């Protein structure tokens, strides 16, 4: 099933199933839905989940580690984004101006959405805790990530609008293997990232087991599984996002997540 979250003409926010080009209302609340035959007309599309936590994994593609000149990590490299970094499909990525960054980068990522509470989850049971998958853009202010964060990545990763998610949540019945999926980034129509999740270092079950170790994962938690090679930082010359750009993340089986780039108003 492909699930969207939307806003209707009355400002009510709810979920619907995308089925053959129609949006059919879903009864219930995430992640427990009952399909209906009632067609709805969204006036705005929202991120398919409102996460209580956003976990992110760094250097989780072999080719990306190579372009960074980094050794393969022995354990997943974990950082977090605040829930306030969430952005909806079509919403703008805002280049920070209050705390200015001139090195804002794009990163296409497959995102895993947790469907039920779990702690110390064994790898062999990990997929039982997955509600589905969506596309994410791990927008990153590289200057703050590398030089202004006290050797921590969070400052450069968690500005407002730095986590676009969407356009839909695809459940496991339509997305059986997360480890053989093509994903790409386009900026102004130019393809800058083009890879496959077969290049992942740590698998989805490995990530869930690691992140849930002595730690409770709540329903709606989002896990960004890492970005492949081709990021702006690694290009010659570096390719930073600029006002007027348009970024599209495309993942096979999920769709296209597109966001314009604007400057923050201060």
C-alpha cells in the first residue's frame, strides 16, 4: 500500500491510500489503518509521518566512504535531526541565514519508518517492526557540520526544513527488499547521485538492532539509512545548493520528492 498524509480544504490532516491515481481515505491512526472507498481531494501533501525521533546514519555506502577517503566504520555512525527539521513534499529547503551557511548540500536517502515500539530488537525480528519506507533528503550545512559543531554533526544537520520526507509511505507488501533499490538526486534536472541500496554497508535489520540496543524506538520513528556517492561536497568544484534551485530525490518503488530552495527570512 502507498500511504499519503494530506490536508483537505478544511485544514484537516489525515491519511489516504494512493490507488490507481485516486486518493482513498484511510480510517484510523498511524500505523493502524482501515481502507475505505471514499475518495478525497488533498489540497496539500504532507510528510507521510510526524516522527517523534529522526535517527540518521553516516557513511553507510561503500562508494560514499571511498569518495570521503574514509575507512569503513566498524559500527553504524549515528547522529540525529530534531523533529522540527521535518519538511513536506513541495515545501522549501531554507538556506540558513540567522546562523548562516553557504555550504548546504543534498543527500538522497532511503528512510525506514518504525511501526511499533521496540527495544533490544534482534536482527531476525527487525523487519516485524517496520511500517514502511519513504524517501528523504538529509540536507546538510557542511560548514557547520565540519567546522562549527564542536566535532558533532548535529548542528549542521538539524536546521529547520533540513529533513524533507515523502511523497508517500510504502508498506512492506509493496516494498519487499530494501537492499536492492535504485535511488537518485536531481538538482535543476541534472542527475548528481545515482546508486543502489545494494551498496549499503549496514542493512536495515542491522540498523534497527543497533539503534534499539538499550534504547526504545517509538512508532513513527524515522531512520535515514545513509546517502550514496555524488554529494555536492565531494564534487570538483563543490556543488552547494543556491536560492532558486530545485532538488528531487527519486527512489524506485516510492516516487519523487521535490523541494525548491529558498533563503531563510530573518
